[in-house]
C-alpha cells in the first residue's frame, strides 16, 4: 500500500512538472504570436522567470525524491528544445 502511494506521488509529480512546462511553452507561444518578438526585453524577462521557476520546482521534486534528476533534466531539455523551435519559427516569419 505504501509503495503504491509513493509511485502515485512520483507519477503525479512528473505529470505536474510536465504540465507546468507545457504552460510555459503555451505562454511564450501566445506572447510571440500576439505581443512581442523574441528580441524584446519583456519576452526575455518572462522566459527567464518562467524557466527559473520551473527549474526550482524540479529541484524541489528531486530533493523530495519524487523524480529522478535525469527526468527533471529531460523535462527542461525538452522544453528548451520546443522553445528553440518556436523561436526559430518566429524569426522566419
């Protein structure tokens, strides 16, 4: 029973972190589509703040033992990859 609870918490933590990463991607996409260009300081400020916040969430989850460090790094790497693709696409517009 306890091990099932631990697995459930780990799965939930992983899902929540991935959802937060998806929210950041959506926020940046909306910002790029409607408000500012990637060279804008406001864009950079929002991106930096959101990425820092997610990295702190991941660090906290790792320290609690809810996710493995490599999984946290994978979430960040995937988000950075998606943001890079989005940034490149906006420059080509």
